[in-house]
């Protein structure tokens, strides 16, 4: 964060990755939405962005045109003009954005303020990493693919703006991306010196994802996430490994995870739904007791 004055500060973020879907325009839109998400997770508003492009020499330029068009459409939806960028010859396509945003330094949202009693709210369902793995192995059905692409293209703008307006009641906020739900929650709890209870039956999961997980269509990043959080996570004794991997699944442009004052939780759920970013109440922050910061999971995934 770079403070301009008492009421304004700049925030900056950068993110890019290789294609996660076959359609180049969808890929560009997903990559742009993902890059913009970090600004929303700080309670900020994107101001402008720069394209970051890696593209193989000799590939059809029409593909690059479609990628950039998808990114431009999503940036336009966010009210964030793309004012330039940089491109290099690369072994495979890579695309993303460097985004500069504006935030009130008195109201910056971070992942480090979760308090015992806080309700945990999650926007967007889990499972995009598993679906991307299935896409690469040509195992994703059209319905599963459609649901995942629609969600990955969805900006976190509505959720971010709604939570930013409620900054007094939002004690901690992060977007759920490469470290998965449990990884990002673990990071929040360690930064806050707290522990959490997650109700697995309340966690939204994209349709078909658990079937894919049971079939072994799980990316290496999701397996690494589970391995990383396992020492600080208590899973139910009968929870399948596949379901544990869903909770740790590496997400692309996943939802927002917020720890909010319990008195404000129901009102925020209504506001998020009204804004077009419905959320689920998936658990609560609890006193640490004798356990180190981390997560206790109870129940079973549904669907």
C-alpha cells in the first residue's frame, strides 16, 4: 500500500498464468478477473491495469487477439481501463494483468483480524482446480465445464464492494485462489492467532466435482495444499480423502472468504445475495484453547 494522503492509498497486484480452458476468450476473461480479485480482497477499487503477455512465436495471432479481447471485456466490466502492457515470446501462452487500485487507508481489509466468535462467509463454490484438471484430461462433461467457466469468469467486484462497505464488521478478508479454501483460511488464522471450525456440509461445491475427485482428477497443487495444511487441520475420521482434497483444491478466481462479526452475518448474507454474490456461512472462528492456530472440520460435504 502506498499512501497518497489521509483518505487515499494505492494498492498494486500482479497475476498471470497459462490457459486453464480451451476457449481463448474465456481464458483471457478468467485471467483478468483473477488478477483484479486481489484489489477487491483489500477493500479497494481497481483504477487501471497493464497487460502481461507471453505468446509463442508462430502461433496464430487470432488466438492472442481473442485472449486480449476476453481480458479487455472483463476489465471494462470492472471499470478498469487497460492502459498498456508488455509481451514476450514464450514457450506457451501466459496472460494476466498488473492492476493498480485505490483504497481508503483507514478501511483497508486484511486477512489478519479474525476474532473468536466471527462467522466465516464464503462466496463461490469450490472445485475449479479439479475441473481444470479434468479439462486437461478431456474428462469434464459439458455441464461441469460450463458451471466452472461461468464461475471463474465472474468478477469478485460485487462481493468486494459489499464487504468493503461493511468494513467495521469485516474483521478479515481474503480471496480463495491457489492455496484453496483451507490454505487461505489457515493463513488467515495464523495471521490472526486464531482457530476455526468449518462445517463441511455448508461448504458449496460445484456440481460433479466430488465425482471427479474420487476418480483421481486432482491437480498436484491441490494435493500439495492438503499436505501443507494437514499438520494444523483436524478432519473427521470418516471423511474421504477426495473430500479433503476438494476443501484444499487450488482455485482459479475463487470467491471471497470473510470473517465477520456474528451480529452482522445474516445481514451481510442478504446484502451479498442482493448484490448478485450469494455467500454461504461455512463456520466460525473459535477460541484457540490448547491447539495452535488452524482448522477443525466437522460433518461431510454434500452433493
